[in-house]
């Protein structure tokens, strides 16, 4: 599989939370803190689509519930 890069050298296939630049980039992209991103990557792995899904699910569960 060919590696795809976002301008600036960021890998689109894997999130490297050990690289401070990538950590900050992905945290900003997903609108989470670097610590939150590390936690999600630890639980679901470093694939951006899996991380995005987990973050979206978490944020959806935190949003106020509509009155029925």
C-alpha cells in the first residue's frame, strides 16, 4: 500500500501520537485535546477513520438528549 501524505509530511494512513507535530495536527483536525487523542488511539488503534468514528460516537453521546 502506498503511503499518502497530507501537505507538511503528515501520514493520512496512520496517526503517530509519538510525534508532537502529528499529535497536534490530528488533535486539531478532530477537535480534541492531544491527551484525548492519545487515549482514543490507545483504545481503537492509529487508523484515522477508526479514531474519527470513536470521537464522533463519544461526542454524540455527550450531547444533550432531546426531550421526547
